[in-house]
């Protein structure tokens, strides 16, 4: 059991680093053309759609299922308000880190849920690990671009992504050993993350993905959400 948790959590996390490597190759080895910018913005929208699907289909439903209305609403709004202040702080310092924050707000709670789920439904947990891994790929691709534009070097950004790849293992182990029987605490964590992610999506990520006189980007977000629907249906 423990070996399976580590292996599947590793897969779900390593795609963070792979997404960063792919973004580096794409950004630095393909000439700047209108088509390149269309692809970048479409991938940003695609990632936003996947993040939104995680909120709508994975994180929020857990809160609705486990929590009463008032505690659920409080957790959700606290998440939104906390990340409003984090976003304001980062804006004063300069830089674009919203996509990275949203990715980690999504990835960590899902990893914790993954670890807890292994104790109850191993097959479902394995499928969830694959879904999380596929989800992290476009999100990491977009996050890499944001961090480099914020002034981080490619080497430093890839180093950060490599370290973040292992956060899935830590989250899954925490979920398995500490939160397998703490359904309400896990639900509060996922609802808190939902509020923060939704704030970041509306405030920063979706506006950045828009490209004038191009409608493919919106389709990218729609396809991203569809991927989430398919993943949830399979799970």
C-alpha cells in the first residue's frame, strides 16, 4: 500500500517538473510568431479550464458533501480573502505568480485526498493520481512562463518545480496517515482551497489568457473543463 501511494503520488507530481521543461523548450527554441502567442494563450486558457474543473468537480463537491452550509461558506470565503491579500502583497512586490499559487492550491489538497482515498478505494485513488498528473502538466507549463517573466532564471524556476514535484508525495502521506478518518478537516481544506483558486482564476489567470481578436483561447478553456469532466466521470 505505502509503495503504491508513493509511486502514484510521484507520477502526479513529476508532471509539474515535466511541464516546466516543456515550457522552457517551447519558449526558448521556437521563434516568436503570432501562432506561438496563440498557442501560449490557448494553453493558459486550457490550464484555467482544468483548474476550474478541479474546483467544480473535486474540491467543492467534497465540501458540500461533508460540511454544513455555514462552515462550508466560511471556509470558502476565508480561502478567497486570504489569497486576495496574498495577491495584493505579490502585486506590490511585482511579478506574476498567480498560476503557480492556483496550481499548488489545487495540487496539495488533491494529493492529501489521494492519500486518504488509498485506504478506502485503491483503484479510484490510482485513477485520481493519473488525473492529477495530467492536470498539473498545462498548469506547470503556464506557471513556468509566469515565473520567468517575473524575473526568475530558468535554472531557478526548474529547481523550484523539481522541488514542488515532491509535494504530492508529502501531501499523499499526510492524507493517508493523518487524515484518512478526518473527513471534515479534509473537506474544510478543499473548500478553503476552492475559494482561493476561484479568486486567483477570476482576478489574474483568466484575464491574462485573453488574446484580442482570437476566439481559440476560450475554446481552450472549454476543452480543459471537459478534460476535468471526463476525469471525474472515470473516477
